[in-house]
C-alpha cells in the first residue's frame, strides 16, 4: 500500500462515515461528499478542528470525488441512492470500493456484498461491517479480491481501528 491514499467518502451523514473519515484524515487525503450541504460543512469543520493539518476537501459532486480518489468509501445511504451509484459507476472502474455497513441496521441483508459487487463489476469491492462483538471500533472485512481485502485491512489498522479479514 502506498503511504498516502486519496479517499472519497460518499454519504458522510452516517455516523460510521464521519468516524472513518476523521480517522482516515489523520494520514490520508479525504474528499467528502454528501447531498446535505449542512452535514457536509459540519463534518468538514469537525475534521479540520480535530486534525488541523489534515488534507480534506468538500466536494460538490460524487463523480468528481470518485474520479480523483484511489479508494471510494460508500455508506448504506450512498449505496441505496441509485442516482448516486449511477453518477460514480463509470469513474469507479478499477478502483477499490469500501462498502461500510452497520451490523445492526434493519436493511443489513438488503445491500449485501454481492449486490454491491454487481453494481460495480469492474471495481474491487470490499465489505466492511461493524463487528457485532465490539461495534464501537472493530470491523470485519470481506471481499473476493484478497489483495484488496489486505489493503483495506492495512488502511484501517494504520489509522488505529481494529479489523479482521473474513472469508467470503
């Protein structure tokens, strides 16, 4: 894994996305996008306050954010939003896509890894889910591309999170 990645975080209105964006911003460039401008401004300010030296930008378009990124982080809301998916599909080819999911969400089974992979057939999709054992800071990681899974495992552990790779 290269020392610094450009990470687009799409859908920063979810708690997991905000937490992960803050952690990633400690060591990597973060491009933030959300349809809600007030939330986007708030999260941007939170990151700037917590990490004054962070390289973080607000993006007004998910396509531009995804185009510039090495890694695209999607929340549940971002995946559910079919219009947003269509906007980034063409620029996500060959990129690493992290699909964050809340283990306790009622829609947990609705947007499975396979469904997200089907939305992005030419990308390396990695499913990141809160660990049911310790949801506050521990994640289970799975995907069909083991190199991508290991890259995500290194990224998450390098920013201080507990993560373990699961077999798909």
